[in-house]
C-alpha cells in the first residue's frame, strides 16, 4: 500500500509495545507482507483487543487479502467486535479513493474455534466419512445420548451408585480435551468413579458409535475431527494454503486439541500471531492448558518473537503494585510488571472481619459510602471464588434495600419448547439424528420411548426417508395428529434442497406445534413469544443448516419470560464469581473470603499447578479494580450441623498468597466489634481466700 494512500498515521494511538505488535513483519521478496511467529503477552488492562484489531487492520492496509486471514476467538461476539474495529481502522487510514469496497475489510474467516471447525468439516465431509448434513449437538443433547447408551448398557440399574449422564459426559470431555487416559482422568478429577473405569470405557465406546450412526457431532467432536483432518499432511497443507495469516485471541484458554490444530496448520509458525496472558489462565476445569502459551515461543526455530504489553489503562498504580507482587511469586511465567500513568490512588485494603456477618456488614457499609461519594452501584462489584460465598451478603443486601444482579439463569436453548421446535428442523435436516427424532415423536400424544423407537427403526429401514412415517401405525391417541405430522415432516425434508426462503419453515413448524405446546406446557403466552423471537432471529441466516449450527454453537443466554415487577431503582450492585468476571472492570472491587481454603480453594491444594492457577485466579480478581480494591478475610467460620445459635467455630488461616511482602503494599483494616473494656468497678476489701489449700483438702 502506497504511503500516499494514508490519511494520517493510524498507529498514533498505540503505545510503543502495542505498535511493535501491530506492525510486526515486513515485505517479502515477492512483495507480499510476511511475518514469523509472534506471541503477544497482553497483561491485564493493557489493550489486548485494540492491539489485535490494529494488527488485523495493518495486515489489510499492507495488502493482505481479508479473505486470506483466519481469526480464531472464543466467542462469536469477540470475532464480530474485532472485525468491526479492524474495518473502522482501515477505513480511517485509507484515502477515500483507495478505500476498500463496503465488504472488503470484513473477515469471512473469523469466528470461534468450533464454528470454524464446523465449516471445515462440512467442506471435507466426504473425506472424513461424514454426511455433509450432520447435526451438531449441544451439551444437553449430548448428555441425553450418553444417557440413552447408559440405559442400554444397563448401567443405570447397578446396585452401587453409577455416575449420572452429566458426570459421564464431563469425564468423556475431559479425556478428549486434555488428551489424557481415562485412568489418569479418573484419578486426578473423579476419584470416586475409579471403580467404574471398565464400565465407563465401554460406555464411551458405545457413545461414540451411537453418534456416528446418527451422524451427529458434539462440541468435542468438532475439534477432534478437525485435528484428525489436519493431522494428514495433504489436508493440512491445503487448508494452510488458504490463509496468509492466522491470528488467535485468548491463547491461554486453548486446550491441547486446539493447539495441535494450530501447530498442524503452521508447523513453521509463519504468519501466526497468538495473543493472551499466562497470568490470566484460569480455566483448567474446561481443559484449558497454560503450557500452550508458556511453551509457544520455543516451539519454533528460530523462536517466536515475544512482545509484552505492560502499560495498564485500567487501574491505579497502588492496585497494580499489589497485583504485581502477587503474580511475581508464582512459578513458571512470562515476567511482566504492569504500570499505569495513574500514580495516585488509595492502596488496596486488607480487611480482617470477625465472621461472615461482619464481612457482609463491611461490604454494605463501604458500598453505601461509595454511593454517597458519587460512585454508582453498577460501578462496584463483589467477587467470590464460589457462588455460595455471597449467600450472607445477599441477605444483607435485601435487608438494606440494595438492588443487585448476580449472573446466571436458564440458557435459551435449554428451554424445552425451544428444543422441541429446533428438533423438528434438525430431524428434517438430518434424518439419522436419533436424538432429535425421539424428542419430536414423543411430542405426540401416546407416543413413548417404545413407539418412538419402532417408528425410527421403520424410517431407518426405508433409507432414512421421512416419507416412511406415513406407513407407520401410531398409537390411538396420536391418530388424529399423525397425518398432519407426516405432512409437515415431508414438507420440511423436501425443502432441504432449496434454502431460499427457508425461514417460512419455522412458521409451518410453529403452527403445527401450537396445539402440542398448549397440551404439554404451562405459561403458553411467554413460550409462544420465545418461538416468535426465534422466527425473527432466523432471518439473519442464509440456510437452515447455518441457523441450526450457529444457534447451537453460540446460543442466546437466557430464555424469555413475562416481565416481572419493574426495576425502578436507578442502580444495582454487581455480584459475580471471579471466573465470570474475567474481562470486566469496575471502579471498586470487593473480594470475599480471601483465606486459605478459598484462595486457594481446598480442592486445589493437591498439586502445585493447581495452586498456581488459584494464584492467577486471585490476580484476575484484583486486576478488575480501577480505583479501589478490598480483600476481605473472615477470622472465624462457624461449623455447620449445629443449632442455629450455636457458637462452635474454627479460625480461618491467612491465604498463603498474602505474603508479608505483598501485605506491605496494602492498608490493614479491622472491621467488627471491639472487645469491651473492663468496667470501673474495683474491690474495696483486702480479705484473702486460700482457694488452693481448699482444693487440696478435697482429696
């Protein structure tokens, strides 16, 4: 790109380290812009997203075709935000006459690992023995398949406790994503299931077989199939040739399978940029592997270039001083020292309180004081290691009439009526999808597992032609609805070949489903509203397959419901677990229960690597604060299983992370009742009593 095309230096807003990361690379002999492997260690609050967006924009400005850039993120929203920012930077940087077309800077290959994997697998379906119309199972559906197989193997009828479907799926998923054996996984994470190792192995073998028969893939399968695809050099080279540059966001959260895919695509690392922070790797329970980012630079010869972002734009320097001391005491890591231009500010508080009640009282008093000083409630957050840690505080907030929001709720696709409607479309899309078929058939009155099984077997015998439904004899209760049902399914399956205007199928489905909805569920009005919303959403997707797959991989967060009492308050407090708070920031942050057993968790004290992740978890919590930070330590914990007013208790131990060196960066505070002083009364008589002699005389 000629310099004359630039309106101004679009990199002026970046600091020196950010700029170095954004422009890394040079013109190759052929005139194309090339770069070796690049690792950007982006400390908390150092502008990671902006830096990566500028990196993408710089590649486009240097002449890299946006269609030859692969951007991998962990959420679809992150990919969209990165694309939006990069496009804005490009448009601002280029002169009007040389500006790209309206769609030129849009990255067609940006998305989550799972969504990109889905697109790859559909292109290579024939090579992988897959039906191009395979279905993608969400976690709930995958657990249902696991449960069906579990029952068929008679494991649910064991006289001793056998793991439930969700636990079985969690064990399976952990084995897949950590690439560890079943035996090692059970010993490390599920010791109570060790005696069932042989049965679990058989269960997982049959689980895999059942999914293959039904031509369905779960989230883990998407990554596994992709990794096996690129494990073949021919396919890896072909896919790699599609892209000049591959960028990965939040690399510290990748698992081993994702790292293997990246390595297979670019074994030499050329054109690869990964961005992340090893100090914020806190998702090992999802099989994230911190070693992916710690070992990235040394994976290549010569080693990858490492750029460390240390200038923090979020917090005051006193908060960063404490966070720096905390993380510096850790073991293997990329050393960084966060600094801020905001030097002034109060030191973090190390608050000792008597017990949980005193902890709640302190937090509420400080929150209200901050509010009176002009800080909104929504700019304050209370963070905790486990969700139950906020129980007492929530009671106190209600008593003091302080509104709050605590994150959580039913996911949209977990709502039964939404799953029903989507299952109708999924079965039409993939007639081998046994999970969807069983759910659909059991919507009809009188159809139970037995009838559903026989009906599906008849469809299978007819080559999975849904027209075979018309020849099945349903139970008497379903006879009146059967003809309409068969007509619907044939219509949906015949429409499969032509995706133009496919959204009208949702209207067909909803009209047929309405009487079933009214028969099966309560709260029909709100459920109908959900389905109408689903129809509106469908307009964004060009094909039925894209609609079903994308909605499964990136579902909306909550199910609809009637509006409750209006929240007339002007403000509300934020309550959140630390894991849910990652990526967020607030003016004031309070961290509950900073004691050994909570930070680190008692369940993480068995292995050094688990301890280090707990350190990183506390670091993430501390670096959410912009202006004020308080770590609260209850001195007394009451023992459970005693009378309501019982006083049996244990004393909490200071967290091993709060070293003397770290505490010197903080202000100690005690909150609670002081012990009463002795009264002014004093004895007037000088008479003495030899109690010791009297006690001896007793014996």
